[in-house]
């Protein structure tokens, strides 16, 4: 089973209306932790890498880590490049073996976004890979990408035309969601998800998942949000876990890095497993 195409994971989730966590990893420890949680929870998993992470670690090393850690895995997992506006990085990751990419051309005029997305879809198909697309920027800055200014939402017709012309496999609409931590409870346009899915059945990617309520998650997943992105929650868990452990270590004056790694890994696993239960993907891998 191990590494499978993105579409194989999302087609079942979309048909049966559960959500699959798409978690942005930061390094080898977080990659190991989320994969271990997937095995323990018997859940499919989408592992995401930001452009910043690709550049920080290097695509060769990052992909080598991925291959090594998924070699014997027995639940469906897939490797996805998140929010990438740069065609060169898209090509680099597809050439290395990423299973899917989000070509984020939302800052471009719609016509140019559509034209280039068609090209990216064709390029991905040559690698047996899949593409997520979007036409409106998701509010918030994440890994040095994006803006805090809310983008204007385009019409339903514009979304459907983009889907028809480009043939993307996953679509990420703006529904009032945002990257980062919400300053207040977001007011989401959930009906927009239903309208898109009713007119063009395609798995929807829910960005800005960190901080939404359980009721919001359940409603949006039921409407077709099969891919649920989590980045901020993982970053906060990782850094706070390190901080808590190091504070306790300083008090005891006993310095043991492997113990730190085990503690942080356990916290990453706990977060990931909880998300899999919350989104309904736990147990879906048999």
C-alpha cells in the first residue's frame, strides 16, 4: 500500500465524507511523528512540505528522508508540495518524486492563473502526479507566502470554469478561512463549498484548519472538504513541546537530547492522532 497517489487517498475520503489531515512537516522528527501516528491510527495521511521547508532541507535530502521513512509503511500516505507560486520549484519537486503539488497562482490574473495551471497539470500528469489549484489567495502569511489582506472572492462561475479548463484534482476556495492563528472565530461561507461540489464534484482542500471548531470541521467535511490542511497547530506543538522540555531540563540540569526528541515526537504523534480521530480518517486504512 505505502506511498500512493493523492487522488487515491482523496477519492475515498470525498466519496465517504471524511477528512484526511494534510500536515506540514518541518524536519525529520516531525515527519517521523506524523507517519507513526498514521500507522497507529490506521489512517491515510497527506504529508505536506512548504517551499520554505524544501529550500531549508533541500529536495534531495527531504525526498530521501521520505523514501526511507515510508519504505515499510502499511497505511496509504502521499507527499504534497504546499502553496508554491514558483514553477521551477514545482518542476524540481515533481522531478524528485513528489506525488502532488499546489500551484498557487492566486496572485495572478485569473486568465494567466488558468493558463499556467493547465501547463502544471500537464507536467504533473507526465510524472503520474496530481495538482491542487486555487484562484483566490487564502488570507494570512504562512512560511513567508501570502498576505494578511483578504482577497476578493470570485464568482461561482469563475470557479467552475477554472475547474473545467484546468482539470485540477483538488480545489482550494476561499471561504473566510485564513492561515495562521485566528484572532477571533471565523465566519465561514460553507455554502460555497456545497455549491462548487454540487456543480463540479471535486475534493475540496480546507486551508487554515488550525483553530477551527469541531462543528466547523464536521460541517465542512460533510460538504466535501476531504483534504484538511494543518500547519500552525503542528508548528506550535513542536515549538512548545521543545520549550516545555528544555525548561524542565534546565531546572534539573540534566541534558539528554534523545529524551528531548522522544518527548517532542510523542507530542507530535498525539496531535496527529487526535486530528485523525476528529476528521474521521482514523481506522480507514484497515
